C-alpha cells in the first residue's frame, strides 16, 4: 500500500536438500519494514527454503509430502493460532464481562477500562462527519451506503445506529478463519471471515453514514490465553470500543489495543509478534 525501502543482500551459496535432491542455492537476507527473512533460491528463481523473522521455516515440498500430516515434524506439529497466542499467568473468569484490566506489558503498566454506555445528552446525531474513503474500506461505494441505510433505517442517534450495524455484522457473517487482506466489498460478497473481516465491514458501513470509525489490532483474552484480534472504535460524541466478532456493543476490558489504523499501520503488529510479553496484575 506504499513505497518502502527493502534491503536484499546475498550472503553466500549453499547446497540444501529439497524433494530428496541436493540442490545448490543462493542465500539472501531480506529486510522489509524491519521484518527480516532468509531465503534460499536457485539460479532459476525457485525458492526452496525461507526462514521468517516470525519464527516460520517454509520448505518447498511435493504435494504428497506436504499433505502427509503423519510425517514427523521437528518439535511436533502445532496449531498456528495457539503458537501466536500469549499464555495468561492467571485464569480470567467471565472475560466477556470484564470491566477493568491491569497488565504489565514489556516492563510498563497498562490499565484498560471498559467504556461506559455514552450519556444520551452527549450522543451526536447523524451524520457526524464525511469520512474520506481509504483502500479496502469502501465507505463511498453505493452497495455499502445502501446496506448501511437499510440497517440504520430512520435512526438518527449515532450510538443506536452503531449498535444496529454491529448486530447486523455479527448476525450475518459466518465466523471463518481467513487468510487475506480484508476488503469490505469482498466481505459483503462472501458473508464470512474472522475478526479482520468483521472489523473492516463494520468500519465501512459506519463511515458510509457519517459515523467516524477506527480499526484496532491487539489482543483479546480467550480460554486461558491472549490471542491477536481486531475490533473497531466509533466516535458518537466520545470514542467507544465495540466488537462485532464477539457481538459486544461495548468491548470488554480484556481487549488490549496495540495499533490503530488500516493495513499499513497494522504491519507494525508483525514486528512485535513473538517479542511481546504481558502479565495480568488485576481484573474486575
């Protein structure tokens, strides 16, 4: 989504095993956005191995070997979502009801308070603001505008309209893990996705009728661990965190924000995966 300097350095040549054969490959170190990878490539440009700064090692295999889940794997086969989660030092009871969370994050203390229901006298009427469209959040598309108006109906209260949109997204999208760059129009077509798809569609719908909305990426507590997650915030006179994936009008306090913004801003999250350390000090 932008131009950025990429550093590529050839560090040598090695003979590696691939598909049962010994093949000579050039070795490259690549640095992009501070994310470092190491790649083994043949003279023909065929990538045989890649080591990611996120801890992945990717190998080229034939389809038969790649699909053999019974084959031994160094360290054992693991679930990717669990691999990227952060185990909690304590079990948080009824996390969806949590109103307060205090954590130690990378040697500093952070307190998170669940937003209160906004005061009716301070809630703004629609439209609040004409928001510029951004890539993948097609808030100016006629299909998005038409749907948002159908969902909101005659509602002029921005907070009540936001809740209507959230409940529509929660009720109409199938919860499915999705590996893609989320696009509001694509999500509208497929009617499925994970937290990213729920968030981008909600954001586009809210913005299309004049409700300022931001996308947030961070962590949320679930079943003994904190998982990487995305959710939106809306401005209705004050900023309120919502969660259309979990169906929460007001997101609970176990939502730990790390970055705000679109695809480009969320790349910043990649740099801290695997480096982040948190400890729960208190919750209510």
